[in-house]
C-alpha cells in the first residue's frame, strides 16, 4: 500500500467558533446535539466572546447564537453603515475638491468570527494584520489538538522532513498590511516599516514558521483564488506520498472583511446586498432583512457572503502517525486541479471542474471501491450561493452522479452557515467533513426552504436539513472548489473509520494493537486541551525573540548539516 497522508490534528477559527474538538462543527448542528454537548459548545463560544456562560440563562445563550455564523456586521472596528468616504465636488472656481463624509455599504452581512473575539488580543501581537493574527491563533489551536508537544514531536524528524504550505488569496489588505500602505499618503499618515512585508499573501506560512514552529523545512503557498486551500493540500499530499516530507502543516488564513474588498466583490455583482436579500424574501425597505439567511446555496439566491477564517491541519505519513500514536482523523485520498481552457470571462465557470470531480471520483472508486462511491459518499459542494453557481455546479455533480451510477448523492454546502472565506473556504469544508464523521451528522443547507427550479437534481439529494448518518457506512467525502480565473480543485477524503480499516490491513495485528495503545494517551491529551480551551485556560503559542539561530548554530559537513536544537541532521 502506498503511503497515506493522514490528518493527525486540526485547529482554527471561523464564524462558528474554535475548530479543535469539533467545536465549530457543533455550532452548526447545535440543535441535533445532546444537552451536555450543547452546553459544552456554548461554554466554549462564551469564552471566545468574553461572555459569562456560568450564568446559564437564556439571554446569554441567545447572545451566543446571535453572535455566531453568518449575520449582520457586528465584530469589526468600523461601522458598515458609516464607512468613511471622500465625496467629490467643485469649488466656486470649478476646481475639483473632496469632502470627508460617510456612506453605508450595500452589503450588510458577513461570516465573521464570533462577536467579541479579537485574534490579536490572544497573544502579544505587534500591529499584525488580522489575517496573520488569525493564522497564529489557528496554528496554535491545531497544535493543542495534536495531543503531543511540538518540540517533542519534531525530535522524531529530520528538519527537512517538515513543510508548511499556507497563505491567503487576497493578501493582508487591512490597515496593518497592504491596505494601510496604499492608503497612507491619501490619509496624511506615515507608511510603517511592517505594512509592505506583512501584506504579502504567503505571510501566514512565514508567521507560522517564524513564530509558532521554528520550522526550517520546506515552505510556500500556492494561490488559486477560492480553490487555494485545495491547491496547497495537493502539494502537501504529493510531498507525503513521495516521501519528501513526513509531516506537513497545510492551511489558509483569510480576513477579507474590509470595506474596500467588500465593495470590490460587490462591484462584480458577486455579493448579496441588503436590498437583494430583502427582495428575495419579498420584504419592504422598512422591514429588516434576514441576514442570518443571507447565504442560500442551491436555493433562490442573489450572491455570496464574504467571510473570514483561519484553518490549519497536520498531515503525516501513516507510518509516523502509528509510530507516535497520533490520532487519525481521516486521510486525504487525492486532490486534482484543472483549468478551464479558453474563457470569455475570467469569472465565468468552464469545463475544468468536470475534470477535477471526475478524476476524484474515479480514483476514489479504484482505492475504496464502487459500492463505497455509490452508496457511502457525500459531497461538500463549493455552493457559493450565486445564481450562476447553483446551476453550473449542480450540473457538474448531476452529470457525474449519472455517469458513475449514483442515484441519491447527498450534497451539502457549509457556506450556508459560514459564508465564503475565499482561500480558506475548502478548509472550512474539510473541517466540517471531519465533524460529520465524528458526530454522525451531515450539516444541511438549513438557510434555504427550497431548491431553486433551475438546479439540476438528477442523481442528487441536496440536503436542506441536517442529516443523521451512520459514519461507519460513509467512508468517502468529496470536497469541491471553484475559483475565479478557472481555478478548479476537487479532492476526496477517507473517513477515520475507513482509514483505520486500511491501516489495520497494512500493519500486523501486534503493530496495530500497539498503535491503539499509544493513541490512548494522545487522545486524552487532546481532550484535556479542549476542556482547558473551552474554559479559557490555554494560551496561544507565539515565540518571539527566542531560539533565534545564525550561522554559528550550524555544523556543516559535505554529507550533512547539523542544526543546534535538532535531534537529527539534514542529509546532503
């Protein structure tokens, strides 16, 4: 059996809350959980939001529910109804002038992190762009979920057996990044020494290397618009399957919630405006729009909802996971990337996504079997909530379901609850897929009341309600991403239950039993972290000014380089 790239930890933050311990997933399906699980999730969210959950009253619970998922603007340092604006006019002599005023954004909803949560306040940040603060928080949360101290884990690896692939599609465009640099002259401000460097799109990887892991291994970021996470995931699994790396941290951090980015997407008529949202529901201007239901994939909709998210995953080869007893949350089967060919419009979808999904389905069938594909799989669709996407993506899925003999393929889209976090969007999809296998529930598109008439449904079962499932009988999930410019990516994920079956057949009975014994400690450590994080008793890992190395810390020979503080050499 070839090496499997297994998921051994995950962490992050999005509109549903903290990712580790499946806390964010639980917020999506809160009404399907037991009373104990609901209380645990609400306690965790209350800690993030700075609320006192010990009171346990209905008012606090409602604050938590109202302050999470897609909703009206409520968690950013600017007023979406009074955005600064320089209004042009001419003076008495006809010279062009501008006066400072304000105007409301046409878009009044977003997928924001929980109300009251500020990633920069979680550690000693120094004018970091919000996207980078999200990355530091998310990577630290991921390490907590790992169940093993990072410095202990790296002792088992050569420095060049580690890689970090992460970034953002939009870069860092708030005031502490490129946005502030570009605006400084017009605002009469001084450009800082940090804004240019910190605005770069690969900076989430750089920050994790320099301030969280101390990584000297491979690094980089492959950007592909809304398919960016899957692009990076493809590089990660190729590294692991080839043996070039044994541990890869892959993820994305995107914080596009600035007035300029919102207006940019809105100018493309890509976003759902407050006016369009009212019109969908037949409401007058005097009536409040239903911002909670702004994103309605595969239903009657009028644009997507921007969101912020930072998500990171630890991938290792299966041998390292079993050797150390790391928890296996699933495996990445494969990821496929294709362009659209010639295009009339850079934003219009093309044929590439038919190819990526078809390849993913074909490879999944070869690896896991036709029965699993036809009767034990589901789709985390891109589901952006635009009229064009609902038609084109449903046609892709329907055509391929028919070709592969699938009759009722469960299809969902978590952007209904989280919004569209651009580079991190398919990371959100992967996170929620892992939650499905842990809790036996596929989150439904509950923001929609019906499937639109122009959506292709042959062979599909588009879920408008949360769907309980038997995780043991659901070995496969497909994640689909479609990006501007013809960036298409599709991957298939293997459930932890099925991954265990595959590995139990690869290793001897004694080896597998030994792994399960080692894993008991790791699982308990992860549970302990989750409990402490929910109680606000953990701290973000941010290492600044410590362990800094230079040439004197290297012992160089023609066959190897030894680095101070590392157990193993880099072989030359």
